[in-house]
C-alpha cells in the first residue's frame, strides 16, 4: 500500500504515557492495539527504534517467502506492518496486520515489553528482539528524527544526548527498553534476543541462529541467497526496502538507511560527551549479563 498524504503530517509533541514518552501517532489507536488478536504462528519483530528493525524484517521475509514478486513490488513496511502506528484518516498498523495475506504474519513493534498486546503471550508467539549499542542507536535515531516528519523535533545534538540519557525519547528510555526485553527472555522461551553488532560481524551465523529458533531448515543455497540479499548497501539502493516510497521521510535531509555501521558514534560524540555518557551508562546498566559492544 503506497499511501498519499493529502497534507503533510505535523511534528508531534512527546507526552508521558503510562511512564513512557510517546506521541499521538502511536497512542491514538491504543485500545484496538491492546485488543489485537495474535495468532499462534505470528512472528513479532520487536526493537527500540533504529536498532536494525528493517534489516531483520527483511531477513525474515526472505526466509519465509523467498525471492518472489513481493520483494520487488511491495514495500517492506507493507509486508511487515508497524502494529501501533496510526496516521489518522490514512491507515492504522493494526488494520494492515489484520489484512495481511501471509502465513505466518510478520509484525513490527517498537513497544517496550510491558505494552505488548497480551494475546502475543497468550498465543505463545515467537518474538525476535533486536538490540543495538546505545551510542550508535542514538546517532541513528538522531538522524532519523531529523528527516521524519512524524517524529518529534530532534533539536541539536548536545541536547539530544541529554534527552536520550533521560529517556525523553519516543518509545521511552533505551535502557528500560533493552533491559525490559532482556529480563522477559529469562521467563519467556519463545523470545530470541539478537544484537545488531553480531549481525554486522557475521550475518550468516546470525541467520543460522534465527533459523534454529524459528524451526526453519533452508538449504545451503537458500541461506546464501538470503545472506547475499540482505547486504546493507544493496538494501539501501532497493526502493522496496529503503523507505524512499514513504512520504513522511525527507531524504534530502538524511536517508532512512544511512551507514549501517558499528562505531559511527565516534564521528558524533566529543570526548567530554563520551565520558559523561559512559559515566551515566554505568549507573543505568546494572545487569552484568547484558553486554553491548560499541566496536567490533
């Protein structure tokens, strides 16, 4: 579904929603989202924004449905709808999921774990969570906020760092998000927790782990095809993967797929900002079992 906007949406304000910073584009359809009826074979792809959502969505789409016409004719945001998103009088993500013709349905969310509709747990759905180190995640989010008109104004970089540390970000605190999902993994066996850095380091290995989790056994050739098909530079050029058909994004400011690297934060943080951030990070990341890499 390519959608035309009669008028450009306006940038929203953040507000506190049950303890999490949100905007009306993600809360206006709240009751319907919470009452969403998951099916046992649904697969939920959950991430903090800008942590590799599109990448993993694309991998799963290829694993399940292969190189078919959908890859060249349907944008990834239609193949893997964004459950909680609502653009008033245009569409709701929930309706898009309900209308999906595929089985399994691949569904995207950025919700912190406590906001996930309860039917996903009741139906024992498989969930793939992708986490990315805080510094690179923040840089990517900053550039995304600059170019996406349904995101709050990012302001300048130094303010942005403080907002990030305080959790005044759309979908709340990165720290709460990655920790909340990590904790859930300890009690919910159908949750596969992945790291963006691992995917960059060895995409094939991580696809193997995903297949194992999903109970898929593609042939060596198929696996090679998927791995080759999800290289960042190719996806960046692919209009069905790179969001260039999405009218709320201004590619003149920044592309949706920017660099896809680990360690780009070094080009943004000053020494002082980095020291301050590291100090704050140590206080907030108490769980020694959850470790991130800012270099590979």
